[in-house]
C-alpha cells in the first residue's frame, strides 16, 4: 500500500499545483483578492503532499520492496542501507521525484516566508512556480511513474550501478537539485515581476536570497562531484569536460552572473532588464542540463534515461517554459524602467564586464557541449574535448579573474583611474614577483596557461583581501567577509588547477611483489596482491609501501573491485594526502608475465582545487547570513520606531 499511497499523494500534489495556478490566474486577471487568499495554503499543502510521496519512495527502497519496478531494477536486498537510501535518487524516476519534492518545498517556503514583495507580485511568483511544477508532475505521472508495480514481484533486485555505490551519491545529486530548484524560484520571481511590472530594488532584494542559496548548493554539488569523479573513476583527473559535467557547470556560470547582477539591482537599482534576462537564462541552463541527462542522447554514468520519448517530453517542457518566458520578456521589457546610471569607471561597470565574460564562457561551453550532438544527428561524429575547452575558455577565465580582482577595489557609481591604480599596486607587485620567480625556476617546463594561472591566482588572492585593509575587522559586515572569502576561494582553486596542470608527475609501471617504483621523490614497493571482500563486492587489493625522503613508510591499498549485481569491475584508487599534494595510485590488470600494471601520479597542491571550492561556498553562506541578518535588523528597528 505504500506505493499506492505515494502515487495518490503525487496525483493530489499535481491537482493542487493546477488549482494554485488557476487561483493565481483568475485572481490577478479578475482582481478577486478572495481567491488569492487561498494560494498560500494550497502551495503549502502541495509541498507537504509531494514530500510525502518522496518519503514513500524512500521507504520502498529501504524495505527492498521488489514488487515496485524502480526498486527491482535499481536496488538489491543485500546492499548497505546507505546505498538503499541514496539509491532512491540514483535513477531516473527517483531523481525526478526528488526534483519535484524540492520544488514543492521551495514553493511552500516562498508562500510562508516571503513578505518583501508586493502582494500581486508574490502571487504571480507562486503562479509561476506552480506552472513549472505542473509540467514536472505531468512528466512523472505520464512518462516516468516511480511507483509502478511489477507482477509477480522480483526475487531480488538488479542492483545499483557500482560507480554510484559511494557516499558521494548521498550528497552530490541532492545539492545540485537544490541549486537547480533555487534557480527555478528565481525564474518564477522574474516572471512574476514582469507580469506585475515590479522590476525594482525590492524585487531584487526578495529574489537575492534564493539566487545566493542556489549558487551555494551548485558550488557544493560541483565541487563534491569533481572530487567524487577524481577518486572513483581512477583516471587521475578532476574535470573531464563530460557533457553531463558541463550540464552542471553551465547553470553555475549563469547563476554567478545573476548573483552579481541581482546584487547591483538590490543595492544600487541598476541592471534591471539584465537581471531578469539572467534569471531566465540560469533556469534555461538547468533545463538544458535536465534534457541532456534524461533524454537518452548521452551515454554516461550520470545519464539515467534511455527512452527518447522522455527526452521529447522534457524538450517540450523546455520549449514551453523558456519560450514563454522569453516571449513575456520581449512583451514587457519596454515597461521595465531604466535603472540608476553609473560611470564607466565604477564597480557597476566591473560587474557588467564580469557578467559579460561569464556569459561568453557559458556560450562557449554550451557550443562545445551541443555541437557533437548536432553533428551526430546528421551522421557525423565529432569529438569536442578538453583541448577545445582549455584553449578557448581558459584565457577568458583568466581575464575574468583579473576583473574579479579589480571590481571590489573600485567605488560604486563613480571612480577615477588615478584613484584605483594605487589600490592595485600590491596585487600588481605580487603578480610581477610571482611571474619572475616562476620564469626563473620553471621556464620551459610549464605551459603558458598554468604560468599565467599561478601568477594571476597569487595576485587575485592579495586583491581579494584588500577590502579588509584599514577596516575595523570586528565591525566589518558579514556579507563583506563573505565576498572576501568567496573571491579568495576562487584564487585558491585557480592555484590548485595551475599546479596540477604544471607540476603533475605520472609513472606507469609493470611490477611484481618486491619491485620498487619511483615517481617524483616517492618510492613505492609492491608488497603483495591479495583477495578481500566487502558488503556486496570482492576485490583484488594491492598492499603498497610508500615513502618519501627517508620518512616513515605508509601502506596504501588500491583495489580492483568486482560487483556481482550488476556484474561490473571498478577501480578504487588509493590516495595519500600531504600538505603539498596528493599521491594517487591505481592498480591495473595482471599481465601474461605475472606482472601487475601500476599507475602512479604525484599531484602537487591538487587539493587546493576542492579547498577553494569549499571556501567559495562558505563565502556565499556568510554573505547570505549577513544579508538576512541585516534585513531582519532593519525590519526590527522600523517596527520599534513605529511602536
């Protein structure tokens, strides 16, 4: 009965989404405020019902109910409980139900807690959210039912893809979906503001927390996904430019541009039309990512659906939502009044340049992602890989970092070059010293992009903390700390990327027990190869003694694992982390001569990539808390004065 109860809750939630949309439409068009009064309770009830449906699916997975098709094809009774739980969304139908569950919760939160918007704009926003939810409800109920039964029930399940049997599955997809859904809320805010002609600073202040929260979750999701792929796939890299990786990167790029734009609108009442357009683009990119992952046109560990009819359904939704929003923008953009002006030399100008560069990178990534799919549709297979993205997007990203360093050191509205130049003196000197040092010790051994990346990273790191100079740190606003830490995180990540590209040492060897392999200053001695067993896998495990510079040896245990359900062999890399880098060891196959393949990487400062990502997310969180705290204090003081 759990499956039937979950399906009934899903149908009721869809019905309430339709009712919510109708109440908003009739209430706003007919000026019937009594209908609008029912919108909030309906939105809350919808969120509770879709949450109940998702909890029902989790319960089915935890109980290993093999009478449900989704459980039988994506789980197994002998799996550890964590993978039963996370396996709920480790498939197409479950991930889409998670999507609509988060969307329902977000709609309920907007209904309950949003008080800054005008009433008509608030209701129009809830109507937009209901329209988006309704399309996804239809997709689940008519094309991807997660509660479908199988009769007779399967004896046991087929199991979860072994590459997904990792704790990262419990963290990476939910954080990405929270980010995607946050962008859907920003999209609904933009639609509501266009419908009611309230594109102003108040609208931006109401939308900013949602954009900032979505950006934080996207940052965490991409960072976690990068590290997951790094240690799980055993290829030694942290970003492959896989189309599905790009599908998560593109919304993040758009959300980053939107975050800066909405901040300008909220604080300086500028960039009105640009902010609305970026809200549409950001949600469009999340829809494009959904289409790529679930249309069946990609073969990837991330890509769940293989039914082209589902892809057609999502493509129709994408056309309706994005096409409708662009049509509404074209219709109402003339009514959007011009925002406050600013001079050429100003922080607003730096943020506009920042947004334009982010948009260019987004366009290049989008072209590189979709072009092979388009050519394949006409019978030609073209591969667009890392060389394209590195050479095309890399230089623009470095220019973007320079602009990011200059922006916080300029004043709002108006500034002078003569005043800006002294503020850039320290970062410029650091860049020159770094360039001279690198040229002295590593000229000819590293490429141009890593050379420039390290130089710019050090300069940006210095510039990012410059807004704290001559400040009383105890009285510095929390959102200023957030900006500083987020920008510093960008510099740290860039330094890690440049070091990994410039100084990585790789060694491939064939060894027998007792043989020694040297890579950089490391010595690795294969002790033995022995079988081991886990909860639902068996493996051949290498015991490898590693040491460096006469230090105490450490034993690493890379594995080649075999999963019986479904039958799959995976590689489990062994990592040894030091303050200045990471040793990465992978066990390969046994050769005909009895020697084992061993691949070793020494990757200096590679962990800075993910540490920087964590700093970026932390900076966003501090900015969110600081802005909300400041808004709460202003409201409290206003009420105190009124009383």
